[in-house]
């Protein structure tokens, strides 16, 4: 799988679910324990290979599965 295409897709999904929950980037960062800068990079597609651990941390407060972030 081409990670250059995956990361922007993941970032768009994080942003979509974050907005559905009404969370700011700061709020999701606080709730997930993922740094604000990392979250911004993932959402912008600048992080080409977010770890599964990071995705799990982000998915929990969004009340979604990691699979939903990868779709």
C-alpha cells in the first residue's frame, strides 16, 4: 500500500469524525494524548506513516474503530 496516499486519506477521516463530534484539534489532542503538532501533521497529510498506536489513541475519543479511519 502506498503510504503517501494513505496518510492524507486518514487525515481527512480524522478531520471528518472530529468535526462530527464537535472537537477542535486542541480538544482531540488533549483527549487522545496525541500531540497537537502530530495531529495537525496527520490531518494535513504531512505525516506519511502514523503509527497504529497513534491511530488507536485518536480513534478512542472519536468513538470509532481504526478501520473507520483507514476506509
